[in-house]
């Protein structure tokens, strides 16, 4: 958990970390993301496999070799894209919560900005929202 979301290390104790993570994970549309990725993924798999349903409209692409290469790649994307988008949302929510608690963090990389001189993040070099307000 802490390796995936290092922003949690800025909170004081474990119960506080779990509560913050629970609030950040709440209402993340993971099922919706999976459906959005699955619909074109299934359509592409049917297209590559040359299903009878789609073969009336499109010729099969690549035959069996194309299907052997495309189907695992499409399945991999169908599993990883929603996970990556969900993590990105949780990171952004955790950074917003830390900012609301008065803990300055970089909105881009999540680095701790307590004691940082200037308005630039020492880790990524981008401007921070806290530094731009000053």
C-alpha cells in the first residue's frame, strides 16, 4: 500500500492512512472504466478472430497468427488500463486531501514540499500550487 501510494507516508499513523485511502478510493468508477475498455476490446477480438458476426462486414485481420498476437495484447490492455486510470485518480485525491490538511505536496509527483525553498518542486522541477499562490 505504501509503495503504491507514497503520499500516505506523510500522514501520522496507520489508521489515519487507511481512512485517507478509503476516502480516496470511494466512488472511483473502476467498473465503468472496465466496461469502457472491454467493449472495444471484445469488438477487436471478434474482428481478429474472424467471427461470423463481423465477417459479413469486415474480412478477418491477419488470420490465426494475427489472432494469436492480438488477443493476448487486447486482454492485457483490458486488464491494465482501468487499473492505471484508477491509481491516477487515487493519487490525485490523496494529494488534494493532503493539501487540504495543510501538508504541502507537489500536485504532479506527490513529493513533500515542507521546507522546500521557492515555488518549484525539488523532485520533478514543476511549479507547485502552494508556491504559485504565494
